[in-house]
């Protein structure tokens, strides 16, 4: 790819702008190799130091990554190019998106009373009634709720927490496999990802301890409905992880409880274990509506001050109209009943699909949440094979750092009868592609 695009410029700023433009326009795609520093310097008649400075700036901004002897390449999800999921081919059943079943989402109605006039809410960014509702909501699960704050969704919250706490080049311990947007976010912030293997109980303690020894400054984990693997903390696993984390009191621990009330698993939070730096992030998009870009967090006092200080300088506050809408839905008895039905339906569908796959001898992971993770040897063969049967599932490459291949199937909108048919088709695909899959 590098030979097909001529990087230009005689200064570090011009060089980095040339590469950024190529990435933005698609001339340099994710994974494309940039020329070695000395070769590019010779080609352009400039010093190697100028090229090295340009590459360093590109790395800092999350546009390229360095892979040791593999050289410098465009990042898998460069910060200047939005990596959208592949478009679902026409006529296929979409099981790749990770979305809830629309049948279980309440109608979103704006509040009857709108914010009067044009005025700033910086002095009172959070509605007291919603703040109290959040304390009741999170406190019931054992999360300390002395300090709470709001943001425009979980990714917005976590991105701000990482950006005020860490600097480009710092390391973050991340689940492997893990949520692809979270992995992309860390890369875009210019941070370094350290993989932590997961199982049915979430992060493995020995893998987390190894990451801490590598000097990570933050840990991002899911207490339940881990995406894509489906793990959830048990009391024993929570206690083991807390014991490991207490060995590194300066590390910021971010717990992302993205599925919450529809995870079909109790919350065993790390945050009640006496950690020094921590944040528990909860959002409602999976069960109140994907357009409700709102999240709440309970955290320690230092984390609260840093998060809110940065937010004050940017958006200032979360729209009070949005807060009123969330509060109204949280207080509505019909909505609460709908959420309970969604939780039960998602559990039934996930377990049914995993059970049907198991009857065909196919291993499937997913003890909580909305997704099922199926280990495979050849992701492309399985994705393309299922496509011929009318199914569209997510290849696992976007979720993996160094873990084994797999595919993610979103079971939230898949009734048990359809899960039975999908499992049979899955088995047929494995049989048809045995030469590629390896049995």
C-alpha cells in the first residue's frame, strides 16, 4: 500500500498531514505499512529525524502503530477514520449488530416541561431527582454512591476518564476478546492496549496480574454481559480480582456495566472492595433506547473532580431534556415491566441458541447478556458460509487482541425456533468448510 501512495512533505508537520490525509481518504487502509524511516527520508531528501518526529506524532494521535520489526502501519481503527461495521447484505438476517430487540424498547416521549429559555446549566449540571434515582439504582447493587456524575453514554464517559487520567503511550488493561468500540477508543486516544484474557467469569486474575506488572495505568472491565464473550463476575472471581487490584492502588479501575438490568446476571461489583481509584459506569441504551445517549457513573472523589472538570470545559452538562426523559422512563411502572420481560426473553434466547449449538457439538460461550461467542478456526469461512444460508454474524477479528478466532452472534432478537435453525445451518457450514475449518 505504501508504494501506491506517495507521502509528501519536507517538515514533520507536512509529512504527518500527508499520511493523515491518505488515511482519511482511504488511500492508506488499516494495516497498510508506511515506509521505513530512513528509506522515506532518502526518498524525500530530508533527515531521518524529521520522519521519526512525524511518525511519533501520528502514533500519539492514534493514526498509526508500531509493531517492532513489523514497522509502522496504519492503526486497525485510525482516529481520523470512522470504522463502521460492514453493511448488512440485502436479504440477510442481521445477528451481528449487538442491538436489543426493538419490541422490548419503550416509546421515547419528550418531557412535558421543557427547559425554559436559553440558560446555562453549568452551575447545576445534574437534575437532583435523577441523581437521587441513580444513587438508589446503583446503591441497591452494592456500588458506593457518595459521588455520582453523568455523561453522554458509556463510551463518552470512559473516553473522558481515560483522557484526563492517562497520557499518549500509557497502557490500559483491556478484555480479550473485548468490545470493539472500546478497543478502538483506546487506540484513538493514543494509548497502548494490554490484553487480559477472559472466561465465563470475566477477567482472569492471573492475566490481570500480568498486565499490572507491565505497568498499566488503567483497567477497563465488564462485571456482566461481557461483550462479546458473555462472562460475568461471580463472588469468588470478584474477590480474586479485588485482591489483585489492591496490589496496584494507583491504577484507575473502570467497570462498564453496559447491559445492566437486561444482563440476566446479578452485579458483583469490584467497587465495593475498597479500591482507591475506581468508576462504575452504567447506561440504559440496551433497554431504554439506543438514542438515549446517557450514562451515569459512581466513582471516587478524585475521579469525579477530574471527569467533571473536563466536561465543564467541553459540553458543560448533559441535556436536561435528556435527563428528564431518562428519569421519566426509570420511574414508569410499564417501562420497568418491559425491561423485566426483555431480560427474561434475552436469557431464554441466548440459552436456547447455546443449547442448540451444543447439541450439534459446537462450543458456545455466553452465560449472560445478549450475545453468544462461538470459537472457530476460520472466521471468514464461517461468516461467508452462514451468509449463504441467510444469516449475517460478526467475525471475531474486530473484538480480538491476541485471543483465538471466533464469531459473535447477537441472540437478543432470535426466538428459540430460529435459534434451532441457525444452529443446524452452523453445523452444516462447518461440515461444508471442513477443509478450511479443520474439523
